[in-house]
């Protein structure tokens, strides 16, 4: 053990120690148990030695079985290194710093070696200077104060007679030079760019790139030198020069204009690389210096962008590179890819752009997935400008949808959606629907959204559009976006000729699968709106199916009771069940019982709906038909929202029922007034009311005045002018019921209308209700009526106030619906008021 260089102290239980230098092992045994333990001799040496060579330390660290054992070895070595750093006559400084750099590479703290790096950089020995510069590049950065201490050493070494010392200084400055160091040493770098040594000029060019990135203002200093270096024959110097010119052009418009004059020189250099024969020094798989070619092509792309003269000067070269480069090797594909990017970015000829797209098309046939990926990425960028050229490779792009790689699939999907047009919508949609049925879950939402957008833009027919969306909902209904359901409902309402076909198809889909919630929601909505068409069983577009009322209600009950149904879906199903109460005749009692069950539902929204629907059955059954009538056509505004999504204006028909007035469609553009269609849809024609009668002969009616009333002229001492009764006109007179209208202006845009109804027959009239609708830009509010019945012989009158606000001063029109029950018959009429008495000067 003395030869090993250390002394061991062993516990008392060890009787004998035997060391064999041949076996490199120590044999220890315990006298009582006669148990032998073999210990590695080198393990003892590595663990206990105060300082070991770098190779031995690496072996010790790699042989550590646990993280704790590794930390122990490193801590002992770092302690020994610190102790030796404190020695003034340390001859192994480079050896210790090399070990410390290895420790730093493993992620352990090594900051205590920074000052040692500074000292070693100033050494006169090349071996120590080399390790010192290496340590400075690894342990120092521009945020460390110690980096400023090596500025003078770097400056001195840049003027050293040894090119290798100059190279060390250039590499260190290019790696970790701060802005202050770059400003101080930039003249030295510019001087070295004019050196006669190609090795130094190459390093100086790359160092100048770092200086330009750090301090953009120093770029002008290197412009003359960079221009002169383009005449160099050394490929390393040319490569560094091209990188430097690229940085200068990207950061300075002035430098860009100056270097555009060098396009012929760059073209000549590139031609020499393309047509030159085999060069063993720069050949890579048969391509002469592909790294320099790629750099030159990138620089040409910058110089030719938005400049026709520069683009024309390089068109022939790009065509030559595109046709003469071998595409069977990876290096050739790299050069071709840069060529394609350059062609597509400059003002190139149309034939050259087609050639570039064809090269990308060949990339799609490559077995390498990376090449296919970058090809589709590039094609997606140019599909908007060269759509027809990309269309030629549509089949190959669609085939990439079957690729096993998820990234390639995603790019292929994006590109396929971009290629959809009116001419290929049917074939492309067929392929996309096949892909949707088997695509990964993470791509279904994107695929479904893209299919919806493409179908909306290029649908050849409304039926095809509906079928496509229903197919998507059936395949990937759970992955579609939230706006899909209202968009499909809006599409269905606009195609009145396909209502029967759609409700039949959705009913079959609902019976097949109720797990796709968006599909179930649309199906419930359609069954509620067009259930009468489903029960008729007559559909020319599809095979007729005989459906009974019980079948429809059973399907809706399954949705309501299913654990897969969300609260939103149950709301759709409950509303559809309620709407069927006005479309069927034999199962109203069953519907009433279904609705009453959910009056105590735990979901607040569902409970509120059920309670309100029960109230319609019990207290306001006479209004149920009007409230639950078929929804009007849903229109979209300029912001893409359906009407009714923003406005919440409502009117009160009774103390409980509320009818929304903003969910009605616009009339055709040919009509003057855009009235809400809430009151439309009745079979009887509108009764236009004539307001030409003499106001003096009309019966005056009372109307509510504004809260403030007319103020007296308190300062003038004048007597108040007596109020003149508002002119009254008759707007409806039928079956003994007379409805009159009077107006009173409240403000510049406000108007109060009083509707007065009377009964001249010998029998009472019950369930009398009035509904009104105005254009969308007009705000309407109906007050509660004074009563809901009209006694016989005019014993009492019904009065109801309508408050209008017309801020846009549009041409005011109104539709009024009159509903009442007379002698057991339900009567419903609609009239339209085109003008109002006494408002010609009001501007309303």
C-alpha cells in the first residue's frame, strides 16, 4: 500500500490485508467468519488521491453507481483544484483547468475557475493560453465582470505573430464578446480582414459577423473589406464573407443597395461551383461545396427580393442549378430546396416558378419524411399565389394523408384544405371525409373545421352541403367546434325545400347513435321545428318512413334520459318535446307529463324551461300556439353572428310569457321595410290598414304621456295650452272586433303607440292577445295589456301601450297580429301599418 501513495486506516475487525500489484486487488477477510472481500485497487486510488489525471477522473465519475457517489468524487476533485489554484508556483494549471471544464460540462458549479482563465490567457505558453481561452468561452459571458479583464489580452493576441494565437483570440471574441469589447476591437478585426493569411481572414470574417449582430452601427466599417473578399479563391474565406454580407444586408438597407451590385460576382462564383469538376477538397457526395452553394443562394434571395434587375441577373443561374443538381442525395436536395426558396421569393419568371413547384412535387415522392414535410410546408406558402401549379400535385398531396408520421399528416391536411376549389370540391371532399374517419384524435377538430369552411364556400348544392355536414357530425361530432350547431341550424332554416329531407335524415341518425352530442342537438331542433313533416311520412328526396307520434316522443325521451346527454342537449330535447305539443294531436297529455317531470330537475336551466312550459300548459294555454310556432329564417349579420345573439330586447305579452322580437329574418332586398318575421308565416294574407280617414271622426283614446309631461312656460306667464287628443285611426275591423291606433311623440326618436280594442258582438271574446313587430333597427317594448278579454257590446275596452325608439330614423312600419277566441273558434289575423297619423313632421 505504500507504493500506492497513500495510507489506509482500517477497522479493528480486519485481521490481514494482502495487496497484489498483478491483480490490482486487496483481499480482506474477517478472522471469525473467514469472509473474503475483493476491493478494486484503482477504486481506492481514485477515491483517496488528492489529485488525479483527467482521464482517471473521467473513469471514476463514469464508474460511479449513484448520484451521491458521483458528487463525492467531484467535490474531492474540486477541493484539490482549489488548493492548487492558490499555489503560486503551480505547474499543472492547464491540467487542473481542463478537469474543471469537464466538471462544468457535467453541470456542476465551476465559477471559481474564472480568474484562473484570465491568468492563463496572459501566459506566454501556447498550451496554457489555449486552455485559458477555452475556459473563457465556457465559463465567461458578457454579463461577467471578469470578461472585461481579457479585452487587452485579446487585443495583444490579435497582433501576435503566431496565426494560431490570433485564431484563439478571434474565436473567443466571436463566442463571448460583449458590445463594449466589440466596439474596442472592431478596428483590429477590420485590419485582419485585409490580412494575406486565408486562415486568419476566414476567422476574422466570422468574428465580424458576431460584431455586426452585437453592434449594428459597426456594420459600415466592414462593408469595403467584405466587398473585396468576394474575389478570394479560398472556399473558407468565401463562406465567411457570404455570411458577413448576408448579415450586413439584413440589417442595413444602405448595405443592401450597395451589395446588389455584386450579384454578377455571386452568380459567377455559383456557376463555377455548379460546372466545376470533381474537387476532393470540397466534394460532398458528388456536389461541389454544398455549404457554400446554400449560403450563396440565401444571399441571392435577399438581394433579389423586390428587385427586378437583380432577379433577372440570377434567373439563368437558378434554372441551371435546378436542372443540373443531383436530387438522389441529401446534399443535392438541400441545394435544390434553397434554390426553390430563392425562385419563389424573388421576381422570377413564371416558367422558373413552375419548375420550382415541380421540384417540390418530386420531394413529395421522396422516401425521407423530413423532405416530404419541408416540401408541403413550402407548397402551403405558395398555394395562394400559384394555385394551379400546386394543383398538379394534388394526388401526391392527398396520398400523404395516409402517412404514418403525425407531422406529415398535419401538413398534408392543411395543404389539402388549401387546394379545395369549386372545381374539385366533390373529389377533394370525398378524400377528406375518408381521412376524417381514420385520422388521429388530435387532428379531428382541425379536419372537421376545415371541411365545414370548404363546404360553406364551395358547396355545389344545398343538399350536398347538408349531407356533408351531417356526415362530419356522424363521424366526428364530439370534436367539432361550438359554432357548428348554430351554423347548421341556420343552413337548414334557409333551405325550406329540404326541411322534410333533413328531418327524416336526422331522425334516422338520432335512432342510430346518440353519442355525438352536436348531431343530437341539431336532430332535436329539427324534430321540434319540423315534426309535422316527419309525421306525414311523405318525402320525395329520400325513402319515406312511417313514423308515429309515440316513436318521435320515445326518441326524445331516450335523449332526455341518456347519461351521455349534456345539459345543453337535454335543453334541446325538452324544447323539441314542448314544440311538438302544437304539431301533434293525440299525445299532448304525454308531453305535459314529460315536461312536468323536469320541473324539479337539478339543472337550473332545464328546471326553468320546464317550469315555464308548465305555465304555458296551465295558465296561458291560449298563447301556446303563438309562442311555440315555427322559428323564422335565421340570418347572419356582418360580424358573422346570427340574429338574436347580441340583442336581448323582449316584449311582454302577459305577465309570464315573453316573446323575443329580434330573432326574425330580413325580408328580400326589394322590399322597402325590413320587418321582423315573428308575425309572419300565417296562411291568411295581410290586411293593409288605411289611415286616410278623417281624424276628427275617429274615437279618441287615452294614451300614457311621458313621465315629465309638457312643461309650462314658467317665465312667460302664459296659460298652459290644453292637450289635443292624439289622432286615432282604425287598423283592424273584423268579426265585430275593432282595433284603433293612436300615436304620441315622446322625443326626437321616441314614440308611444296606444292600441285600443273593443267588441261590438253579442258574445264575449276571450284570450285576446296582441303582438307587434318592427324593423331590426327599431327598439320595441310592449307594456302589459289592461285585460285579456273583451266583453260583449263594447262594455269594456282593452288598451295596450307600445313604446318605440327609432334612433336611426328609418322608415317606420309595423306588423300587428290579433289573436282571440270567439264562440269557441280561435281566430288569428295579421295587419301591416305602413304610416302613422300625425308623424309626418316628426321624421320617424
